[in-house]
C-alpha cells in the first residue's frame, strides 16, 4: 500500500503479507488496534513521518505477541528506546530489520526471538553492562549500521554485541564518515580482528563497508593521502 491510499484492515485480518510505504498515520495506527493473527511478513517505510519513534509503541505490541505468525519484520528508521515487561517469546520471527537500538534492546530482542536468523539494526553507543550473557545460538547473519559520522572510538563497544552470538556466520558492518574526518586513528584500528577471533569462531564472511563522503574543496594533501590508503 503506497501513499495515502485508505484501507480498513478489519476486513483483511487473514492477510499474510503487508507492505506500507509512506502510509498515512490513520492506516498505520490501525495496526495498533487490529490483530492480524495470520500476518507473516510486515514492512513499513515511513520516510515522510517526522516522529518515527512513535512507532516504538507498535514495536512493543509486536513483542507482546499480537502477531503470533510473524516471520519477517522490517520497520525502517524506527528508534526503539525501551522495552515492555510484557514482552513474550516469538519463536516464529526469523528476520528482523529495525533502526536505532542499544545493547539493552539488543539483548531483549535476542531473548525474545530464539529462532532469529537475520538481524539488521543501527547500533547506538550504550553504557549498559549485562551481568549474565545469554547466548543466542541461531543467529547466522548480523548487519550493523553505525550512526553517520560517529567517532571511531565508539567502535570499541561493538565486541559486546558479538559476544551474544557465537554461531554467527556472516557479519556486515556499514560506516559513513567524511573524508576530512579521517585521521591516523583509522590506521591503528584492527577492524574487529581481535573480537572476531575471540567471540565468533563460526564466522565465514565478514564485510566492512566504509562509505566515505569526499569533498574536493575540503580535502588537503594529507587527507587525500589518508583517503587513498583507506581505499
């Protein structure tokens, strides 16, 4: 369903796949009151929405088991900052793509989705320290997007995310920064080699996409040299 097209979901409670692109608030809000027991695949893209984090309430509704058949769920640009004590186990969910989360939310999602196979999210820096790490043995592919222009020093916390998923087979990381911000620190960064050796013994594929926004007006000879070395 694209744009402002109107649909009363109460007449389609047996649908198995739902894709909403730039949908109206009224249509999205129906998902908060109508239970779609047969829904298996849900995708919501709302680039036109200024308060995307309002859908955090919808996230909690998903994990309270209002969608017992859900296999894949993609809610782009959704910021999930808190969880609900009523979260239940979702054994059917195997593919999950969301926006910003921190380590606490990451841990809660892994605990609630024992059969999660593919997980993509934007990693936020977190001061949370787990006392007991409950390892998730079914996650095979992890895609982590770093916040744009984040300082490289924050990457030192990423090993915490790896320690939960010892059976991980594929790890993909995306980082975006400006060419003028590339410093000597990048040449000392080990690109997760230590963390991978310690926590991910089953890893067979690792890709680190470093997206560099280059501006000719702001690049001097030193920065240009660093840029070429990174390439």
